[in-house]
């Protein structure tokens, strides 16, 4: 068996490592040595068992010397720092397939009133900028970590400009419980994986307020339109949004209490304060940051009424009922306007 690597021991990083261990030997990088020891002693970590073919390490050189295929699974806020540490050990021979559903912003979004496109990078763009690696891809889909760790049937998309990267991802991950599809629409896949997070926050709010399936279906459908508007404004086609990384991931995260972003919205609807919710999660809810990023990019002309309403609720202290009233009083557009809109 060949060795492949995972960077990050969060819930999804561990779940992915266990899936990879079906076909490969796996090195998983942990920053803290006590986590390395815990994983290597096969203790339960974050509620997940550890496959016998997984070995934890605390040395990037060891990891990159032994593994040419690497899956970084690190929150967007920590991704650049991780790359700076990892970069000296990477060569063009390596393949990186990241699983981070967030964006890198070159400025402090709390100190600006507007963002320029050049200040916003996908994780693929950041990898290309900060390392010597050329063969880069991403993994995205309806991949709730708890279900994956329980060996429930699932699937994902590996997206890259390079078919070689897609084939490497398929070979490493495809199994009797996990289906891996390919896409060359890497920009669209990454944007879809980011934007579905704030739609899931809104879905949690609806559930917390007692709304039913009709309301949720309306949100998901118009949320998908909003995602496509944004993607097309930034150069992707609508194609990627119609697959597992788009509608698939959106359905999962908008309908599951396992989704961190859904839980944030649900608890906000129950009257809890955002600061308390986020400190209690122990992991990053990317949707809260994404709401502000979309708002700061709104000068590029895409339609984002759901993001606008969420921004007013989260950052301007609107009541949830005010946000719903705002959305329900907007002019009604064509049902599939996101297919015909051009930029």
C-alpha cells in the first residue's frame, strides 16, 4: 500500500483519514504532540475510532518525504499559516487536494467597508501562490463527518484543472462506502462549498423559529440561485452548482443538526448570543465569516438578498422576524433567473 497524508485532526480530517485508510496507509499531521500520542495509541478522538493503518506525526518533513498525495483539512483562518510552515518541504512532485470550505482574505474584514476581488482567494489559489505545488485540487460534497465516521454510504467530488489529480483522489478514496466523482469546474466547486455555509445558517434559523418544509424548500431553492449569481460574477459556470458540491452539499447542511452552520442558526433563533455559540462549538463555523465576505463583495453586482438579510441579523442586530419580512417583501423574479443572468 502507498502512503497518503492528511493535515488536520478536526472532525472531517479524522473522518477523511479513516476513509483513506481503507485503500492506503495514512499519515495524519497534528500540531499538538498529545494528540499524536492519543491517535497512535488508538484512543477514541473527537468521538471517532482510529483505523489501524493511520499513524499520527508532528513533523512536516517526515510527512512530505513519505507522501506525495496530501489532503490539507484546515480552517480557512489557519490555512495560510499552515502553508507557510509546510511550503519548504513541498516540491512540484506533490499533489495537494484540500478540503477547506472557506476563503482566504488578505485584509481584516472587520476594518474595511468593501473588498476587491484581488483580496479574496480560494484555497486552490492560495496553495498555488504560497507553494511550489502545481497539481492542486479540492474535495467537496455532502460530507458530514459524523456520518462518514460511522461508515454510512456517502459521496464527494474531487475537482481540479488536472485529470491526474482527480484520478489520484479517486484511487485513494473510492471504496464500497464512498463514491468519488470528478470535475474540472474547480472554481465553481470551491465557491459552492463556501457559500452553502451561510444558507445553512439561515436554514437553522428557520427550523429554530418553527417553520416547516415548504419554507425550507423556498430557502434552499433561492439560496442555490444566490450561490450561482455569486459564482457567475466571479467567473465560474453554473455547472458545478448542480452537482454534489452544490445542491448535494446544500441539501445536507440545510437539513442536518450535524452541520455546525445549521446549529449556529438554530441556536440564534432560540435567543442565544453569537459569541457564546461560537465559543461552544470547538470548531469553525465558516458561514458567519462568509456572510460578511459576501456583503463586502456586493459591489460586483450579484444578487444576494439572503446574505443581506443575514448580515442585518448577525451584524446589525435585526430581529429574525425583520429579516424574514425583508425577504418576503422583495420583488419576485423569474423562477430560474440564475440560468439567464450574465456578467
